[in-house]
């Protein structure tokens, strides 16, 4: 019985990946090119998200700082999800919705890119981060799910993973990020 259930899940995942290829390749490439331009101009890539998206933020920043497939110089990636003292102080002294926007205000500059991940596209702290980035003329790559969301009209590039299920969206999100890191590394190194 579990074998049939597993096969059904894998078939669903396979269909999502086919849709990702058919519908999102141009946006994924545009995001990679934006990141390449930022790094070439002396900018950095700041990642943020909540829960599983926070883990993806850390993972993708590590791919840039460390390595993806090649031994090379470090590329400028920063996960805004990792400084617990900063996050808890801002959440306590201001509000949870400002945990990323305050960091962007203090660390961001015009040639940077904000890579904002939200499965729903409605997370208040992600929307605040995007708004803070816009004020500093930082370019924004948004990565969401397929449903309509608050990020649709405020990102420079929006990649909508072709699913409405949070677990399936997150599978697609890490794949999107890995593809982008691969393109960036291949181009710059």
C-alpha cells in the first residue's frame, strides 16, 4: 500500500518539475543574470524566508560563500535568517515583521539583490523586507507558490513555483535556488 502512495507522490512531484521547466525557465535565468550583474558590480545577495524558507536561505547563501560544484573564491551571499540575537532583539523591541527589513536597512546598498522566499507570498516580514529593499534601490527576486499573493507586483523578478501545496512548493524552491547558484558559479568562476 505504501508503495502505491509513494509512486503517486513521486508522479505528482515529477509533474511539478515538468511545469517548472516549461513555465519558469525564463524567470530562473533572469534571476541568475540579475545576481551575476549584482556581484560583478560589487553587490551582495541577501536571502530571507521563514521556516523551511529560512533553511533554504541559509543553504543558498552557503552555496555562494562556500562552493556549489567548483573550488573557487567566495561569492557574496548573506542569509538574514541566521543572527538570532539580531532577530530576537528586533522582534522584541520593534516587531517580528521588521526582523529582515531592519537588517536590510543597516546592511543593504544599491547594487545588492534581495532574494525573498515565501511559499504563500504573504509573509508580513518578507513584504516589509521587500519594501525596505525598494527604498534602497535594491533589486528583488521573489520566490513564491502558484497562488495569487502580495509579492506579485512588488518584485523585480517573481518566480512562482507551480504548486499550491507548501511541501511541493518548498521542493521546487530549493531546486530553483540550486539552479540559480549553478548558473552564477559557472558564469563567474
